[in-house]
C-alpha cells in the first residue's frame, strides 16, 4: 500500500489577514520616524598624554562611519559611510583645545548607536633627534548613541590620545581613543548633551558613557575633565574681543543643577562665540548672550568664559571668571 503525503504550501486567506496588518504596522512605524536632514560635524582633538614627546603626529583619516539604530527600519541596516572633509592633520596642533573639523555636512536624521573613525595611517616624529617612530593605531569602532535631528547641528568631538607603551615591549607608542563629547545646536546655542570615556584594556576597547561630572573617576588621567582649559600662554591675542559675565553673579547661591547664564560679548576682529568652562571643564558653547549650564553638582564652582573664533579651534585672551555656589 502506497501512502501519498503532500504538504500544502497554499497560503490561506487567514494568513493574509495576519500578514497584511503586520507589514502595514512595520511600514507605518518606519515612515513615522522624523524625516529630513540635519547637519553633522565631527571634530578631533588630543587628550594630552605622551604627545609632548612629538613635534608631529600626522594622521590620515580614511572614512567616518555611523551605524544607524535600525528598529523597524530594517532598510537602514549597516554602516553609513561619510567621506572626511579634512583627511590629513597634525594632532600636535590640537592638544587640549576644541579640535579640528574633519567632517561637516548634511546627514539623514535619525538615531545612531555606533561610531567608527577609520584611520589609514599614523606617523610620529619625536622632538628629540627628529626621528620618525611607529605609532600603532588602536582606534576601533565603538558603541556611541546619539541622535541627529532635522534642521539642527549635531557635533561629535572625538578625543584621541598618544600613549607611551614602552613598558609593554615590543610596543612603543599607541594611538587610542580617550573620550568623546556630543553637542547639539537647535537655536543659537551649542549645548553639550553627553560625554564619556573610552576605557582601554589589553584585549578590547569599550566605551563607558558616564555623567559629565564623574567621567574621569577611576582613570589615570591628569586632568579634571574631558577638556582641560588651555594655559594662558596658549590663548591668542584678543584683537578687540572681550566678554563679561552678567549671570551668575559673584558669590551667588543657586538652587538645582541648572545655572542660568547671561553675558555681554564683544567679538572684535576674530571672535564668534564663547566656550563655557566650569571648574576647568567645558560645559557648552554659546553664540547668543543667554543660555543654561546643565548638570552642575552641588558645591562651589568657578565659571570661566572664553571668546573663541568661528572655527572652534582658537581661544582668545578675552576671558571673564566668576565663582558661584549651587545647592
């Protein structure tokens, strides 16, 4: 006796009744995401470690890649590749300042969950003897969550560090990721959104986002914040620029972690905006003369404003400083 068993592949109407709503939901969920383009900027600076040994550290940037947070928008799966607007730089020129722009352009709005600064080559020339030495590139893709909003500017500042690894032979020097800052400008102000430090182990580089006021705890780094204030000698001539803090007032006691900021700015020949530092740590960039400093811990603090040029790279010897207390 022969038994003929055949499996039917026919899709029943009830299956379509389930499938269509699911596909419709996915399409609506994907299309309902805020669309449009925003301005995305990437800056590179150096977190001072062993770079003082070098007269030059020449870096060639190959690409910048972003990994979209896919969700239901499965068509965005993969990396978004951006071609750098500046692909060669000398890192010794951007130590403890606001860095140099390597990309600025329009990018489709949305959320992103990873960042990759792909470096093609690193070459270092020591001050002593002017000899070239190898620098091992240890910069790898990292988890970094941020969002680009339509019509707004989002800026990611990547903090690199040249490390002396001579106590771990055969290594000599390594280029590593030290940290990051994310800023957003929706109106006239550039506000800091998040900061973090990249913890480097012998096996794996991982990112550990932490609160701005605690981001350096447990790390052997000789500075209080992600951006140490440049020495007075590093400031460029004011050329008519000046700034005066109106609020907060000297000795003022404020409640909460949000501090209203107001100042009077004279731009002079080169000034464009101000960098705001609290206790030596950059907390924001402001073009208008009013803003808010967020995430200020209870205690006594020193606020310093510095007039800065339009390229964010040069801070001028036009500053003002005031002490205040938060509870």
